[in-house]
C-alpha cells in the first residue's frame, strides 16, 4: 500500500490501514483539511465543485469527499464523471470557492487522488499546500451543527459546456476541420475520455470516429500512461491504414498524444511543439515548458520571433512562469497543453481543437507534420545512491564542474550543451538522481547521460 501527502493533494492506493493506503479515513481527513483551509480564505461563495474520472474507486471517494464538505457547511456542486480541465473551468464559471478532482491521472487503477483547486480553478500554491497539510496533520477542523450542514447539487452538463468552449476558442477553425474529412481513432483507456473526446471530435466536424477502450468502467485495458509501449492495440489498428490520425488521452484527459497515420508515434513531447507552432503562427509571443521538455519548443518559438522560457518541473511552476513571462502558449512535454486564452491548466480537449485546426490548415499528413519539426530524442535514466550521501552536494559539484556551459539550477541542475542538454533532479523520497538527456540522436542522448552518470559516481566515491 502507498499513501503520498504533498502540497498538491493526497494520492495513494485504495485500501489498507489509515496512513498506509488511501483509506476512507485519509480521504475524509484531507477533504476536511481542504474545506477548512478554503473557509479561512473568506471567499464569498459557499460552493465547491467536485468531479471525478471513471476509476473503480471514484464513486466511493467522491461520496466521502462530498459528504465531508457538506459536514463542514459547504454546498457541493457535483458534476460527476468529468475531466480535470472541465472541473478547472467549472470553478470560475460558477464562481465557486474552489474545486476537487478525484483522479490519480496516469497512475494504474488501484490508485486514486484528490487534486485541489483554488477559486481561479488552478492548482493551489506551494504555500497554500503547506498550510493545508498542517491542518490535516493537526486535525484542526470543526464540523457544522445540523442546521448549518451544506447540500449536494448534481449537474452533468459541464462536459457539453467544455466542448462548446473549445468550439468558441479563437483559432479553432471548425470549417477547416470539416473540409479535411479526418478519420480518427481514439484510445480513451476506459475513462471519461471515452465520453467527451468522441463528442468533441464530432462537434469539430471529424468525418469518422472510432473508439477503443471507450467504455468508462475504470478497468483500464492497459497501463493508462499514454506512452508508446502502452498503446500496442492503438498502434496495430493505425497500421491498418484506415485512419488519418490516432488520439490518446489519459484517464483525466489533461494529457494528449497522437499516433501517425502509419502507426508510428507522433511523440508526446511534440504535442505541445505542434500546438505552439500553430498558435505562434497566429500571434508572436512567448512560450514556457518545464526544464525536462524538448528543446524543439525553444527552436520553434525562436523561429517565429518569440522567446522561450524554462520553468521548474510541475504544472504549478509552469503556470506561474507563463504568467510572469506573459506566455501565449505553454505546458509540459508529457502531452500537457496550457492555452491561457482558455485557462491556466493542461487541457487535452483544447489541445485537440488547436491541433486538428493546425493539421487541417497544413494540408499535410500527420507524419509529415511531425517530420517538419526539429528531431530530438530524450533519454531517461536514474542513478541510485547510498542513503548517507548528500545528494544536494553532488548536484552542486556537477553544476560547478560544468560551469563553462549554460547551467540552470532552479530545479536540480540542467546543463545546456550546444547540441543537447542533461537535466538532473533528486527524488524527494529516496536517494535517487533522475537524469534526463536530449540530443538529435538516441546515441548522443545516451552519451550525454552516461557522461554525467560517470561524473556523479566519481564525486560519490570521493
């Protein structure tokens, strides 16, 4: 069993003893802490939006959360089976005080989590998360008396509202998509993407849509992280030659990746690159991604006359940097597209609308569009260290050893070489350094990573 409490929420495997797995007691404790923290913000609304993905445990966890909030005097707007970005939009649309999404994102079916939003529909800040953790630790909450209890209202219209929101976005061109007569295959990994993505595609004017693993049962047909090794069924069907592209989302529909018409992966790192390329063709501006995302975004941004900025890993960090740099598009290399014109959150539905417009306007096959972007390969590695080693000291030593290059230390150590980069980050839970490297070939990326791993081992030995 596993339970992880962090500033961004609580997640864990369902079952087990309290404090060891995500038990009902842990769910109630954290929901009460969130409701208490939110009450202390003195927001004028007495409403909290609640939604969930289709996980097996989702209905149980959602019921626990909703009734805990009712016990604190909150009114709960339960929008039911939904997506993370839909809840993010619903909070400001309804002028609620906050929102909770019941989802463990790309984690397997035995996991679930509470993702916590502020009144802007954005993930709570580091400082707010620490305050909330303290409330939970001290159980510093008080429940309402009987005549002050809240109530639960259900509204299942928000997925449709989200679809209309995408259709109304600037630079989403339904006519161009209709004229392209796209034949599309969707893998919705047995979650809420199976409900909303096909409806969105039909509203956008796709000529034909087929869905695999579309029934929202929560019994995921494969590992739900949208990586090529988990998409063998999708790739096999794409090789049949009957589709123009494949679309894959994760269980809470905030990550998006594509499969080319010939069954080859478009690459989740290039989802943001392609969408940014299109947005920047409409308006010159700045972009932001995290330090571990592909350099291709920088290349595309600069080729369009904009400026690229790197943020620390984590959606909250990316959003904060996007606001600071007034970025018009940004996100993460895991297929997360953040389009401020819509909202400050990763949104696969928004990404689909922008990408299909871009593909339609290009007149290319999706494989040709992918080939038009700078080719990079990312190598992901880790090195395990003995528990008595000072990981921070090792990272400092690496930064000094490579100070002749462009070194960024806002999140671990990132070394920018002329023809690639290496990013080192320490684990917060174990003596491990994660090492990501990127270059124009897999061999060169592995060479960069091995060079740094050798340097770390020498420092550790000394």
